[in-house]
C-alpha cells in the first residue's frame, strides 16, 4: 500500500490500532510525520510519549527499559 493509500485509510478510520502504529512509525522514520498537517505530528509525538512508537535516534529497547 502506498503512503497516499495509508493516509486515506487512516483518515477514513480503516486501519486497525496496530496498523495505525505501524503507519505512524513509518511516518516518524521517514520524517514525514513532521511535514504533513499538524495533527499528524501531534499524534506521532503522542504515540512516542505513550511508548507505541519511537524516534529514529532511540531504540525500542530504550523505551522498554524506561517503562519498566
């Protein structure tokens, strides 16, 4: 699925929670989360703060350690 298809699916509410996490992790990894409209950046940061996603400079292990 292309990025445009994923954006459409997300905005239509067609992605599962896990698919949404994967979608936002992809947006974070590519930097596109910060280039799209503001709600994408805010949602991406919320997902990072809640431990669902991580910033490219971080690792999943660091987030798991912080949560413990």
